[in-house]
């Protein structure tokens, strides 16, 4: 099929192509027709032809194509006039498809907004459209107002708004134009007339569609303007909406209009005075009466209305409730003896009316309905401080909250399911509301909880009641003030007696896992109860339950998992009390760890090992018993690790094996957390794990998870077994350095830093062997980032800088912690000058001021170390500083971008002056006068008089003054330029 844009086209040809492009039965023909249409539109599109097509074609596809094209192309004045005439005619009557009527409405608005001043008969045309084609008129009004709401402050948009608001008229004023009403009011009046007409006709599908369209238009109008800007006859508007509220087909959109009206009238009421407030209050009462009469939200059972209608009704109730509550608390509304008693009576009647409907919505068995009135509920509770009469309503609210907090008796909810996740969010909101209630009325709430607890302790209590009651106990402290509420509430004897009754009850044997979990959560949160001597038996019971078949060994996986975490928290909180119960807890934990039938999540296993470490290492257990329990736990654990490593050479599923082993390595690391200063026997047990973990690391060195866990383990062993770890470190560091990547190289550097800080000179051997390989690895990683990426992305620059920083920090720690012998060892002496140049580059060329400070401190510490030890390397260092460091540092400080007033930059100046002080005070005079001063002179930016002052400077204060003067002169020179 030849492209038709090369020749003239008739209306019939264009229509034929459109129909072919919309026919999927012949894909090839359809594609060719689509391409031809695209070519025609791009090169030969004719508005006149499209208007003719719109007039003549009876095919909906052709009409829609014509409308779409006409919206996109530039039209002449005459063409816009022809198109407006066609769109305003009955051509797109109700019988046309909805999408065509929508498109026609979009085009009408487009013609108005794009050229507002040329449409001289705008008012009469739109009013005529409302009469002959109300469907398209209503759609146009809806689209127009939405566009005005979303538009920015363009000139055309301002003109449209001025035309609607009566602040501007078209160039040729319409003869029918009057100034009694704005165009906006007339258009809104047309919408109201259409709604009035259809509501008084026998209901059918088309009339109700008109009614809903009219209500949607009213809603968008109210989003833009308050009602007093839309109509002078507001009572007629109220009567019309009250009538629409009675018809089930229009209730949803009508409720939306009422809701927006409530939101938009707050300021209007304040400005209108007492009489307007009375009128508005009566209207709201009439609306609520209609909702009550229609029984949209029943007292009990399920409503017969669509759920969207119920939710919208609840939203309206919430808005009216908040509004009337604010009015009751306002000094301008509340009766004060000045003739406003009628206002108070009206507000009281309205509040009672909305409160009744609120209770129905809050207790309704649908989350969305209940959530809709939650803001009003929070406002009621919060208003207790200003209105004590509200306190009498709290028991009702608390009772409903308790019912809504209950799960179904089967507790069949999935946290990953969307609907159940929504339920969990709703429960969170209820708990926050409950905390607010506790804050407002703690004694009343505590009495309510005690009453409920008495009921659920009974054997016949249902599971959902028991779980909900325990939730109330658990969250009670969150509402207690002053903070922290936990400490305050534990001084409340009534609350403590309730806790004792709860923890002594048979709820610990409850069959429902959810009840059991909340029971344990309560025991852990309110652990301070067990610190009283008389409550230690309760602690023993809880430990027995949570570490036995009712907790760690429970048949339900969720109970086992949560018990692992809660036992760890309880152990951390009460370590000083747990010595008598160590054996009980340890036996329970070992039984779970060694039971292959009970699967544990990796995190749960780590919780258990950390708990074991705390129980064995921090409860005062004898060293022999510590060694015994650790041996019983670690021996089979290490054997299983070794077996997996040995089997890995025969298995192809290396990923699975490495993941399993990485979790096992982490378990040993977590076990060691309980041993801050272990005995010699305990150290020997942990030292025995080092060769095993090293073998694992060598086997799986390419696996990132293994490396990560091995580094965590190594950091823990450095703390736990101290110098006994040193013989193993060279091989650990060798493997880690060789296999690390950009993701974990920083963790390897942390081990270097930890060794320097913790062991100082004792760490010389492992650092000596690993230093140069690690520096080379950092350089290769930075180079690989440059080679593998041609773009200069910000995140790549950040990644490069983060890796380049690592050597600077390690070298600084080496000299700071008296490990300078590493730099001049036989293995590293040949690389000393290269190391110095790398650090000097960091001091002069890096944009990061923190890195500059680290590098400058390196040189200062190195001068001090070698000066104190009187080594032969000092002369070479001072020579290097003269030739490389000093000149470049001074030049960088003289850069216009350098600001010595900046705190970070000022610290760098201080570090540089400390280098000069260290050379001057700690070395021979020759070094400072001949080497340092010549290096400063070589920079060429320090005036002679300042150089002379530096030569005779006696302390750091004098040198600081010299540089301050240098900065003043430098800035003055730049300013003169």
C-alpha cells in the first residue's frame, strides 16, 4: 500500500484507512494503514478535511480519530469557529459512545482555554450546550475545573479564571451578558438545573447517569471555589443535595459533594457570624438525619449498601464530627452567658447526632469504614484536656476499640497478604489510639484492662479475647507520661499486681500461638517486675516456659522463631539475675540447636548463640563449666562445618554449602559476644575455632557471604582471645586481601585499623606481611572502576574516593600506634618513598578535607616517632617533605577556593603548623632551617618577612600567627585582582 501523503486525499479515502487501521483481522493491512495515517498526519494533515470527516462519517473510529487529530494540530480562527459550532451542536448527543462524548468535552475545553478571548459568545454557547446536550456540558465543566485546579499561573489560565469570575469580558461582549451573576455562577446554576430536572423525573439508567455527572461537576466546583462564590441561593443547593441523598443511585457522589462542602465552609462560617453558623449547623443535622434514616451504617450487622457508599458516609461523619468538636472548643461558639445559649444547644444536638453515627462507623466490621472515622476518634480523646465531659464517652470508645482489636478466633492471617497486611496496619492505628486513651485517662483504662484480664484468665475464654486483652496490657506503658512510660508504670502497684496475676495464670499454657507470643512479649517488656526479690519465682517460670516445649521447642515455627529473639532480650535485661537458671536455659537451647527436625531461620540461630554466650559469659558461671558448655556446643558445630567444607570438593552445589557455612561462622561470632574478658580455658576453646574458620575462608574465598561472616568472626576473636589470634592473622589477611572486592574492601581495612589500635607493636608481623598487598589491591580496585566505566557518574566518584581513603587511614593508624617499624621493614622499605608520595598526594590533591587532615597527621606523627627514636630515616623524611610535601600544601592553601575560616580547612592548617612545630622542636636546627624553610621558600607564595618570622618562631602559636598573616595578604591580593 503506497503512502497516501504523496497525493490529495478525500474524506472517503481517509475514513477507509482509519477503518482498516482499526481492524485487527488483517494484521499486515492494519499495519500499512496505520503507517499511511501517520505519514499523512505528519506531512499533509488538513483541519478542513478532518472537520468534514467529523461531520460526514457515521463510524465512531473515524470520529474519534478526527477529534484526536484536531486536538493536536494548529487551527485557524475560522477552523476553530467551525469546530466549536460542530461540537456545540447535538452531533454528540447521548446516543454517542461515552469515549466520544468525553473527547468532545476535552476539545471544547481545549478550544476555550487555548484561546479564551476569541470566544465572544462563550456564555450563550455554554448555556445553550447545557440545554441541548447536557451530557457533554457536564463533562466539559468537570474537565474545565479540573484543568484549572491543576494548572499553573500561565497568562491564558489567568484569563480563563478572570472570565469565569467576572473580572474580565471578551472583546465583543455578549448581548445577553448581565452583571448580576458571574459566568461561574451561571455555569454552576446550569449544573444545578440539570440535577434538579433529572431528580424529578422517573428514575432510569440515563437520568441517574446525568445526576451523577452533575454531582461530580458540583464536587469539582467546590474543590475550586467555596459555595458562596458559586451560588447566591444556597438553600436551593442544600435542598437539591438532600433530595439526591435520598436516592440510592446518587448517594455516593452526593456524599462526596457534602464532604467537600463541609471542608470548604469552615472559614466561611467564621466570617459569616452567628446566624450563618446556625444555618450551617441545621444543614449538617439534616444531612446526618438522612444518613441515619437511610440506615447506611446500621447499629448491628452488615449494611445493604455498597461498601464505597458506606466508606464515604463514614468520611463525611468524620469531617462533620471534627468540625463540630472544634466549634465546641472555640471561645466564639461555646456559650459564655452572652446570648449564645442557642448556639450551644445546637452544637450539643449536632455532636450527639454525629457521635451516634461515629460509634456505628467505628464499630463497623470493615477496616476502611472504621479507619475513616479514626481522626474524629483521636480528636475526641485529645479534647479531654479541654472538655472533661468527654471523659464519660471514653468507656464506649474503649469497648469498641477492644472489639476491633480482636482477630478471628482461628487467627488465620498472613502478614504478606495485602488484605491481612492492611489489617495489621489497622491494628497499629488502634494501638496508637489506645495509647492516647491511656494518656488521657490512665486509671480508667487500667480498670478496664483489669476487668478484661479477669475474664480471659478463665479457662473458657476464647483465644481472640485473650490475645486482645494481652495486647492492651502490652501497649499500656506507651501512653503513660512522663516518658519513659515503662519506668513510670512499674511504680504503679496496681499495674504490677495485675502483671503478677497475668504471669501467674494459665495463659502460659494457652493452645493458641498468638496468645502465647503476646504473653512472652509482656514478660520481656516489663522485665523490671522480676527484679523484685518476691517475683523471682515468676522469672523461673517464664524461663522454663520460653526455653521449653512452650517456647523454643514449640511445634509452631512462629513461636520458636519469636521465642529465640525474646529470650535474647530477656537475657540481656536480666543477666545479673540468671545464674540460678543458666542450666535450665542452656539445656533448652542446646536441645533446639541440635534438633534437626526443628528448622530455624538463620537469624534465630544467631539469637540463640548470642543468648548462650551471655548466659555462659556474663552470669558468673565458673570457668570450668563455661569451658564444658562451650565445648559441648561448639564441638559438633565445628565438625558439621568441617564436613561441609570437605564435601564441597565433591558437590556442585557450592552456593548452598557456602551459605550454610557462613551462617555457622556468624553463630560462633555471636556466641563470643558474651565473653568480654574470658578466662584462659574459654580462650582456648575459641582459639580452636580459628583454624577451622580459616580453612572455610580458604575454600570459599570467592564467596562474599563467607568473607563477610569470616571478617565479623575475626573482629570478634581479636576482642575475645586477644593476642592468641595473632599467629592466624597473616593467613587471614592474605586470603581476605586477595579475594575482596569494592563491596567489602572497607571491612578488610577495618581489621587493619582494629589490629593497630588494639595490639599496637604486637601486630607488627601480620600487618608487615599484608600492608603492601592491601595497598596494591586498593589501587587495582580504583583502576578497575575507571576502566570498567566510561561515564563520570557521581556514584562512581564516591565509590572511588571511599576506596582511596582506606590506605590513608591505615597508614595513619600505623604511625599513630607506634608501628612505624612496619614501614621500614625489609619487606616494605623499598616501597617507603611510594607510600610517602601516596600520602602526600592525599594531603595536597584530595578535595575531602577529612582525608587531608589524616594525611597531614600521618607526616606529623611520623616526624615525632622518628625524631624520638633518632632513626636514620628522619633525614630522608625531611628531605622528602622539602621536595614534595611543603610546596604543594602551601600552594593548595593559597588556592582561592581554600577558606581558612571553614572549620574543616582550619583544622588542616593547624595540622600543617604542627608538622612544622614537630620538625622545629624535635629535630636538629639544621633540619628546620635548611630543609623546611627552603621547602617553604620554594613555594614562591610566602613573602620574605613572613619567612623571617617563621625562622624565629618559638612555638606553635607563633607559627599560627605567621600563617594567619599569610592568609590575610593572600585574600587582599585576590581582592585587588
